[in-house]
């Protein structure tokens, strides 16, 4: 079963727990150990990933009645579900969200977006935060916002086939960042929708520019609204071809080799570590208070307990990623002065707005595509046109 969550109020004085060592390595080094309370039968809740550098911190103690917004793809949704189960609460889904469309933000007569913005999911405060953590309903809530790419593309349109999987608004609307103390960001599985191909140089340039744009936008919100006070970036994990739905009869390996940490090229998984590193680098240079969690080492050891090659069942995430987030939340709470409270603090909103505007909307990428890649792209385009023509021939109302 998932480790019990402390129900003590945030007013209770807890012993000081140092997370400096594990924070430095992004909470990634640990071991999967069997939980005595789970019994003899092995299930997806049997093993828990414990950090070798610091103790597990109860989730409620780490939250300290702060509101948290999780933004990312479907893997972040699993993290959200794991948080809900760990707390023992119940999530409510906004009916305005669907796979094919985003919530209707609503427009005023002048065309501006009004305040009626809804998050896709929110932990019901009366059933979760107020009861489990002793926090007031209006003070604390945990929310999830689906955005496979965190920010829109340069033309303002969405990536991918599903409009409802990349909804803007979390960065600039009144119900998004300005109402949350901490934002947790994580993505990566859909990076090929942004830029595909075999030329890693081009892809690196594009994603570096996008990371910088995200950084500047977070700085702007932090300057305007003093929120989010802090940011956690979760390294995106990748899938495994040899996966199973049931729990493995053997214990997860204690040591993960460097070879095992190299993802397969399937679906572009091999580029996810590159994205993780460059986003971490750019966010570390931001004028924001940021921490990082890296669950990739832990989850590589778990090809079992999966819904498919990429999506794990929530108990595995609750017993690995959630403790890492608790450590990061605790570390951020203990910081007396973050990077933002240093030299960046004196910058007015207008100055930060200029920095945001300085990042080019349209990214200029040097053309370094190989000849085989050009042929492959041309063949793909010809195939797509051919398929569209056949569909038109079948559907055309000929007499």
C-alpha cells in the first residue's frame, strides 16, 4: 500500500530534515525496497523507492498548505492521480475539458479573455486538503492542467492532433499561475510534434529557444503577481518496449546500469534526456526559485505495472515520484531566500517583459538536414497527399 500521509496540521512543528544532498542530485538516487505492510503477495504497491541520501518526508508536511499546479502531458496526469490517492482525496473533473477541445475561456466585448477560466482537474478541497492536511479550503488546492508542450508554438496554434491536449491559459490567466504557490512542470513524450527528424542539432536549437521562452514567461508572472513563488521541474520519463501490466514476481534491480538508462529510439525516446537537460539548464538560469526531480532512474527499473509502454499505474508513481516531489517541496519551503530574492528581485515588471519579448517568436534554425532525411520527408509528404486524395475520391459526391 502507499505510505501513510501525515494528517498533522501545518501548524505543528516538525523536526528539521535536510534535503541538501538529495536535492543536488535531483532526488534520483535510491533503491526499491519491499514494504512490510504489503503482505506476501507481490502487487504494484509492494515496493517503494527510497532515497539513499535523505529520509522520506510526509506529503502534508512538505505541502505546508500551499497550492500546487501541475502542468504537463499524460505522465503528469498520472503524478496528479498519485498525489490524490496518497492524500486520500477525490478529484473532480471540469466538464468543459475534452480530448478534442479546450475549455471555453470566454471573451469580453473587447476580445480579451474574461476571468471564467477552469482547470481541467482540481482536488476537491472539502474532501482532501482541508480534511487530510488541516488546511482551509480557500488556502490550498492541487490542480492539473493538460499541456503536452507547456507553451504554445510560435504561430499561436497547437501541436499534435488533439486540441484538448495542449491548452494555453495556465501561464497568463487569473485561475492559473497567479493563484498557486508552486507549479510543477513536466513533459517530453510528445516532443516530435514540435520538431521531428534525425538532426539532433536542429531539435536542440528549437527546444532551447522554447525553454528560454518558458523561463521568461515564468519570470514575468513572478514579477507581476509574486506567484508562482517556486517552480519544480520534473524530468520526463520514457517508455519501454518490453512492458507488462502485472507486478513482476522478482524485485526491481537494486542497481541500474548506465546502459539501461539509455532510452530506445522508438517514438524519439532517445531525445527525451536531451530535453530534460536543456530545460533544466535554462530554468536554472531563470530569476525564479526552482528545484528539480528526476524519476527516470527509478522508473527504468519498473517495466511492470504499466498501462502501456509509457504510462505506469498510479501506485508505482505514488511510491517513487511522489516522495521525490515531497522532498523538493520541503526543500523549497526551507529556503530562506531563493535566487529570485537575490539580484533578480529588483527588476521591475517592464524590464522582465522586455526580456520576454527579446526571445524570437519564430525560431530560425540552420538547415542541416541530411540527404536521406530529405528523401524520407519527401516520401512521407507524398504518402500523405496520396492518402488525402483517396479519401477525397471516396467521399466526393459524384453523380
